[in-house]
C-alpha cells in the first residue's frame, strides 16, 4: 500500500513540476506551447479560408471548447489522472508479476531506423484509437460519455478537444497494453502525439482540404463532418467514419460513409435540445443516464 501512496504523491508532485516547467520554459519539446501554437495556427486558417463561410469566426460554444482544451490536456491530469494512472501501472505490473512476467515488451523496435519506429507507433496507436472509437458508438454506456464530443453543433478545430474526461481514462487504459508491448522512447511518442493532435484538429476544422487519392488513407474535415452528422442513415444506425488520423481503417473494414462534401450538413445530437450546454452539466449527464438505466 505504501508503494501506491508514494505513486500518488509522486504523480501529483511530478506533474505539477512538469506543468510549471512547460509554461515557464518554451521550447521545441514543450507540449503546452505545441498545443497552443497548433490550435492558434489552425484557427487562423479557419478565419482566413473558412469552408462554411456563414459560420461565425467565434462559433457557438467556442470558449467552452477552449476550456475543454486546457481541462482535458492539462488540468484533469493535475486533478486526478496522472497520479491514478501511475497507481494503475504499478498495479498492472504487480499483477503480471504474479505470473512471473517482468517485461511486457514483446516487439523491440529500438534497433530499427527512427522513421520506422515512428511509423509503427503511429499505425498501432491509430488502429487502437479507431477500434476504441467504434466501441464508443456501439457500447451503450461508452456512448453516453462520447455524446459530449458529439454535442457540438458547429464544427471547428477545437471541437476535437471537447470530450468527457472519462474518455481520457478509457482510451489510455485500452491503449496501454499494446503500446507497452512495443519498446519505444518518450521522444518518439511525443512526436507521434503532436502529429496526430494536428491531424485531429484539422479533421474537425472549418477548412476545405481536398485530399485527392489520399482520402483513402488520411482522415480530413470533409469525411469527418459526416461522422458528426445529426441524422444517421439507416445503413449505419450506430455511426461510421471512426478514423482518428487515418481513414484507411474505415475503408478496409467498410465502416466508411462519405456521399458528398456537404459543408451545410447539420451536426450534433438528434436530441440536442435535451442535452446540457455547460461544462458541469455535460460531465454529469453520462453518469445520470447510466445509473438511471440501472
């Protein structure tokens, strides 16, 4: 028990020092300023080259999504996630130790060229995110949390960042084992994470990005807009276009649906008039729905 208490203490103390250092020391390896800088750059592109020209520059709930940006990527980790995840990792390693397993690395990539390592990490992680994202749409209680992300009624770069804090826990937990089986460094993961963050923001942005033949590989705002469609077709009652960075998985597993480039497509939840529009309400709503069903 003492080990877990120390993990919690180290988690809070370590993350606090990390966050302060990030804010006070801008650098090329600084996640805080990469996130802020990428968000600002893509928003300026939306202002200069909007796809939906009738959409306001400061769209509906823009500032709520900006708060979600800082909450999900920084504040939530400070409040709970970082410390609890360290306890979970310790517990998982202890569990494996019961079976004599002391090393989860099954695929050693450190001897491969750097670009190959990055490609492997990117592809494995993106496939896992595609699969988890599909689960969000097919598993009832998971969908209740994912509704927060789909509650946006006007798409923009920051819509990527509006999601329930439980998604942080679910994604990272389900991603952990396959990623832990690959021997990669923190710098490699940092590069992949920043790259996928930018792709994700572009995929939600109010921008027209013609991808040509690359549409079958890379997810873009024209395809992803359909994922957020308010009304779903009968052929795909639980959703489609689950790709995060890559559209490849949707075309391979036939979960794609992209009938046209429709900038006026209504997006949001079918029952949006009954869904909370404030941060507290959106983060409480899933628990109310889940426990009410029980």
